[in-house]
């Protein structure tokens, strides 16, 4: 019976090791699948961030260019308003124009707040503040009485703030894009 017991014990041990091996394989395989799914999700999210960044930068460039053109053609716009809409204020035109430049920036900006990684919020907020400040500056200029010379001294500082905010976003986005997705991040 000793040989029989030895065979039984060996069979039980082999069975336990076999079951343990199967369980370990299932656990390790599950971990690999979870890690792979996480990496794939992070890669997808990174692509979404890249698309949102491109959309935001395109809208931003268009908006800033629009603000610059408003300033460049300020007296022409004032004259057009006086000739074609004497019953309306020039500030109304500026309000509508500034809002039309801001609206396309809002959607990708908000998307960045939703899907952007930590740290990007500050850069997008700086962009938002810079555009709002420049817009408010132009609104202030438009509230001058007709024929009054507007004070454009502050416009240079507004342009500098716009350029600085763009640079902050570019730097933050570059850092974000250069970080490869990895499980556990």
C-alpha cells in the first residue's frame, strides 16, 4: 500500500499543481488583457486630444487673426456703421464680431477641458483669458464717442498676452503628446 499511497499522493500533487497553474494562467492572462485594454484606451484618448488640439489651434488662429483685422480696419468699420446703420452703436457691431470669433474657439476649448490631461486646463484657461481680455479691450475701444480718437496703446500688450497664451498651450500640448500611453497612468 505504500506504493499505492505514493502514487495517489503524486496524482493529487500533480492535480493541485495543474489546477494552480491554470488559475495562475487565468490571472496573468486577465492582467495582460486589462493592461492591453487600458493602453488601447489611452492611445485612443491621446488621438482624441490631438484632434482637439488641432481644432483648438485652428480656431484660435482664425479668432486672433479676426481680432487683428478688426483693429487694422477699425476706422473703415466705424465709417460703415455710421453710413449704413446710423441708428445703431458701433459697440454693437464689435460685440457681434468678437462673439462670432469666440464661438468657434469655445467648442474645442471645452473639449480640451473634458478630455485633456491634468495640467492642460491651465494652458487652455490662459488662452481663454487672453482672448477675453483682448475682446474686452476692443469692446472698450468701441464705446468711445463717434469721431473720438481711440487709445490704442494697450493693444500691443493684448497681442503679447495672446502670443504668450498660445506659447503656453503649445508647450503643454507638446509635453502631453510626447508622453507615451502606459498602463497604470
